[in-house]
C-alpha cells in the first residue's frame, strides 16, 4: 500500500482516494452544512416546522383514535340494544315468532342470529351466515361484545331462557367497515396535509425571522462601520415599537455615552498635558539657565522657580491619579467614626498660618462615618479655593442638621454665577483668567471634592453668601451618631 503524502491544506493528499482526502472533504461538507443550518432564520424555520408537524401528528392521531373508539362504541351500543330486544321476545315467544323488524340489517347492524344450546342457528337475518358468528357455547358466552375473525364485525351476545326452559344465544353483528374506511381516509388526509402545513409554517417563520433580522443586520453593519475616530454615527431605528427598535435605541444611547466618554477622555488628556506643560517648561528653562550660566543657579532660583513648579507638578500628578482611580473602580474609602469638628479646627489653624485673611470657625461637635483623609482633602480643597478668591475673610462652619452633617466654607470673594455652579465641579474648569498657574489653581480641586463626596454618599452645592458678595460651598454627609452636646 502506498503512503499518503500531505502536500498542504489546499491540495490535501497527493494520492488519489487517500483517507486523508476523504476526511478533509467530509470536514468541508460538515462545515458547509453547519454554516447553512447555523443561521437563526433557518434554525427557527426548522424548529417551527418540526413543532407544527409533531403537533399535527400527535393531535391528529389522538383525535382519530378517539373518534374511532367513539363510533365503535355507538355501533356496540346499537348491537347490544338489538340483542336485548330480540332476547325480550325470546323469553315469551319461540325463535320463529321473532318479528322481521328485529332481524332487519343496515350499515351498522350487519347480521342477527339466534342459536340454540347446541350452537345451531335457528333463526337469522338474510345477510347472516348459517353458522354462528362466534362459537356457541364459548368461554365468553355471557353478555358482552366480542371480536370475530372478521375485523370488520363486532359481535354483541345475549343469553336468554325461554318459558319452556330452552336456552338461546342472540348474536348481533355490528359493522365497523365504514368506520375503518373513514378513519383510513382521515389518516391519509392527515399524512398529506400535516407535512404541507409544517412546510408552510417553516417558510412563513423563515420569512418573518429574515425580515426581522434585516433590522438587526442593519444595526450590526452600522456598528461595525463605526470607528473610534468617528463616534457620531448612530444605528437606524425602525418605525415599529418592537424589541429590535428598543435594541437600536439602547445601542444609540450606548454610543452616545461612549462618544461623551471619549470626548471627555480626550479633553482630559489635553487639559492634563496643558497643565503639565507650563511647570515643565519653567523647570526646563531654569535648568538650561543653570547649565549655560552656572553662576545664576543659586538658592533663589531653586526656591522661586524650581521647587514651586516641582511641587505644583507633584500635586497635579497626584490629583490626576486620584481621578483616574475614581474613574476606574471608584475611590477606596476607609470609613471610621470621625470628629468632623476636630478636623475642621486643624484646617482652620493651617489656613491662619498660611494666609493673612481673617479665618472664622463656627464648629459644633459632629461625628460622621467618613474617610478622614478624604474629608481632610475635601476641606483643604474648599478652604484653599475660598482663600484664593476671598477679599478679607473665610468662614468654616460645621454643624449637624437632623441625620446629616453639614460642612460649609464661605468666602467674601466675587462669587460664582448661578449658570456655572454645576460646571465648576468638572475637571480643568476655570471661570476666569485669575484662576491661573500664578494663583495656584489647576481646575481639579472641586472635581476631586465632588468625587470624594459622591463616594461617601453625600452631596455638594454652591450658593450665594447672604448679606453681601461671596460664595457658600455646602457639603453634607450622613451622620453616625447624634451630636454630643456635652463636649
């Protein structure tokens, strides 16, 4: 036997009739078969056709059997009634006195016989044979319905004793040939119509599913054409209010969210690059001066240029990392029961040391379940922001209001327009030119406040200061315990 030499996937085996070639051909055929029957429309049509065919066969067969049994029961009842009527006459009269009407036959009663104890037929209808329809006597000689060798006749028997003590057996044959013919015709009709109905159901299902899948294919093709550089495209929405239209609407909503997130990401990267460019340029310029003019690289250059800009970059990078963690998996919190007034008092003391503003503290004893580091960062960002724009005074307020801890930072600066109060919590947002690098703002402080407060399940809002110009920033946290007034 020659060896099979494999020459490549496309050519198969070089030897004709090789089993490898046959396996490859079979695998290709199976793949094409699966591809043809792998479509939803084809599978749905096959399932619908099979279900309809099985339903028609089961229901039709059950109905045919039920009708057959019912009609046979009607024939048996008629035969038993005729046998009982003949038996009533035999109790009083001899067999030859039985009325001819009781011996009459039709399509249901096909034979009437009267047999004596020896099994001899002593009276019969014209269509009945001279021998008994069933052997007499026999084990089933009691009244009932018995089958004969002829499947088209069912025999009802009744045994009676005359006034003279003679025993007779009345045999009445019920014909079921017409019933069997009708059932056979019904079965043939069912065998013909069931596959036709199943095929029609499969074709209709295929067409309906294909029509429905056209919308899905339109959605799929449109989504596949959307690239990361052009997220403004939307999938078509059908005119009908069905599940596919709902899918298209949901897909468009998702695309809108992706587009908004992509735009926010690009804006975030651009803003971050812009913010880092200025301090880096300052540091590089100072270092270049130090390289070209070593005599100018002194302590003044370090403290006035390099160190402030390096710290500013450090703060900016830390803020960016914090926001990135918040976007990725939320801010990790270490919640403990904390005295908010103690942290606020320490922050007010820090502000007094670093500014020449008048710092006022209005603190009540309040405990809340917060992350101490996060709360300090919120308070510091708000205090620094207020001190940057305050004219002469910053007020820090901590008190409880029901089950809520309220923290307020108030300044007497120019205030924030009502239309921009939600926007200031976005990243890299500046409302005017004063919020520049010289002022120390990066546009991330209030965005970080919003993230930390949201992670605590609290809220933050901005209002005007009562009785004059200025801004009131209010932060609310849930309280663990009621304020301890005894402190």
